[in-house]
């Protein structure tokens, strides 16, 4: 896995978001550099939900933040609705960012604890308008109701008076208040109880239809992603390894890393025996000094000398199913 290439990208006229060769790096302690994202290319059609999955530290959230230019990538192209965001001034980016909103992983810490809910949700309106306070209040009440909160009850309270699921609803209301076209969901349910996760996922599905949203849904739980996504992209250590429709990906995982992620999904059956074959696993490489060639090779049972010397390129192995691997688990039919 962990390859480059653009074979999975679709025609420009079909996509709302197009990322090409995105590179994001950070300075670590001393003179070392963290290679968080290394040449990612992705696209999302209007009205589509792209699921971006991978284990913690693979660069999923970094891609999301770089997409909205917080911070901008070190290099690469980010085109949203035909506009190249990396070429814009800071003022122009702020204006275009109203159409790109993000829901953060921790709903409670993303809300100002000293402000009332009505002020939190209305804050984008105070910047971008409308500036009439009565009109703002009407919009806030309408949006709170849309996310399943009673405006009369929620308006004057503060975040600490709500549960985690309710705080996430408040965050969603704030993100939709300006009528964005794109909503980036950065692990929006990972901090919530399972029953509450289902409520938030159903809410996002309904809001997507009601407001005509395009979603980028980031998670490490493949079971969650399968239920919400139209297309799934799998990341590992700053690189893409596989892109496919969810049913195809789950039934015919072509990359060893994707297969590993799928095998890690718990099965709610107490009669099943525990698989101890993965009890001893190699240490995960560092993004400061990633392996040469294929970045997954140090953990891959299929790795060969070619994987050490040559980085795999994204290629189509069946219709709509792309993988960056020298030794895919299923035969190439395309």
C-alpha cells in the first residue's frame, strides 16, 4: 500500500472537490519533519459522501484541515467548485470557506464553555450576516430545531448542561448555519456512546438530503463508514492504498492493510474463538522516517523485495475499484 498516482480520479466536470498531490509536513522536535500527508489525490462528486478511513495517525484529519486551508498544504492542488483554494489570498480563503464547514471529533471541547448556545450557533452570522438580531434569532431557532433540539430549552443554556450527543448536534447546527455545500465530518461520532452514534449518523444522513450536502466523512471505524459512504478511501501513514465503493471494498478488499482493518472489526458473537494469530505484530513505522517503497511493507505478509525498492502506483483492478499494491489480494480484471 501507500502509493501514489491518479488513476482513481474522475473527470473534472463530475467532481465538486478535487485534491491532487497534497503534501502536508510539520516540524517536529529538533530538525526532524513529520510527513503527515505525502502526495494524496482525492475527488468527491456533488452530493456524494466520501469515507476516509485508516488507523490513528495516518493523516485523515490533516487532509480535512488542509482541505479548508487550516493550515494550507505545503504543496499540491485543492479545487472546490472550480476554485483553486491554494492560489487565494487569506481574505479570499475566508470568504470561500463559508461553503466549507467542519464538525470536530470532540463536541464538548469544540464549543466555548462560557457562551450560551444561541450565541455559539449565531457566531458565523455575526461575521457574515444577516446582521439583524431578530433575523439571526429566527435562523438559529430554525437550525436548532433541524438538528433535533428544542430552541426554547437549548437557546439560553451553556455546553456543560448538555450530553455529548447534544453538544454534537449543537456543533452540527453551527456548521450548517451559513448554508455550506460541503460538510467535513472529522470523526464526529467516535467520542459518543454507540446508541448516540446511530442517532447522529441518522441525523447527518437526513440533513444531507434536506440541505443538498456533500460530505467528507472521516473515521477509523469501517463499520460506521460503510453505512454512510458512497465511496471509501483507505489511508495509511500519509498515503492512499485503496479506493472503492463500500460494498465492493468490504466484500473484495484488495489491499492487505484494508483486509487487516476489516478483520479488526469486532463481531458481537460470544461463541467465536479469539484469533491469536496477530498477537505479535511489527511496530508501526514513524511518519518522521517512513519506510522506503511501500510504506506498509514492514507490516505486510505479502511484502517482497519489489515493495522495498518501488512505490506502488494506484491502478484499477475492477470497475471503480483502485488499489496501490504490488501484490493485491484479488486478481486484476480491468
